[in-house]
């Protein structure tokens, strides 16, 4: 049952897109901080800005928009955990098709080039790494494995090239991995991490 009154199309669209704030991320694991798609998208957009600003450039409007809306289709599909998609290629393909259709129908599909797509994917993963680091730093031992796995996942991915330069991404990756090593070493030293 739709409890919203009949609204004009832009109002209905805006209200629907704001629902990203109710789609919970990491819902299949114990977390100390709830996180939703809107917070994640904001984090990804801030990482995109940080990479470009580090070298004195501004990202394209399309890249920033793509960062802000890249997971909005989860309003329709929910946040399906990455391992589920990784182990079920048919499901992943169907979800991608549904997402593409939903984004098109909602008018939130932004065309970005291959370099920008790589930047967006890297920032998406880095945002999860930062979230996992925050969880572990606050004492969530359930996130130790996620933090190790996402750090390895980032290590396997080439640093994105931002305006011909990999320095911003490399510096950020090195800073985050140093923090990860420090936190995990501390937990291992104190006997928390087995």
C-alpha cells in the first residue's frame, strides 16, 4: 500500500531517492555502527573529491553524480552481500540488469569513462575498508576478517589514475594499510586476534 499522496513526478522521484537512507549495509554481519546506502555513497563521493583535490583538480560532474548514486538501485534490490554475488554469477547478472533498468527509469544513470569507472570502483572498495577499519578500531572483532580481506582486495587492484597521476590513491592506500597493520598488530599483540 502506498501511503504517499499523489505527487508530481519530480517530488515522487526525490522522495524515492531519499529512501537510500533506509537501506542498511553490512546487514549480514555484526556491526557496532549501522550504515546505510546514503552514508556509503557520501563516503565514496568524498573519496573521489579527495583524490582529485590532492593534485589540484576537480572531478567531473558525471563522476561525482555517479559516486552519489552508484548503489541507489539497492532501494529496489536491497544490499546483496558481495560474496553472494561473487559465488552466484547468474544472480549477479540479474541484479546488474535490474539495477541498470532501475537507474534508467529513475534517471540516475551517469555515463563515465573507463578511467572514472575504475576510480569509482576503487573508492567504493576504499570506503568499505575505512568503515571496516572504524569497526575494528572500536573493538568489533567480527570485522577483523573483513578488514584483512578488503585490504587484500585493494592490493590486487591497480591504483586509479587521477588526471595522469596515481600519487593520491597510492598515498591514501599506504596510509590506510599502515593504520590497518597497526590496529591488527595491536589486536594480535594483546591476544584479541587469533
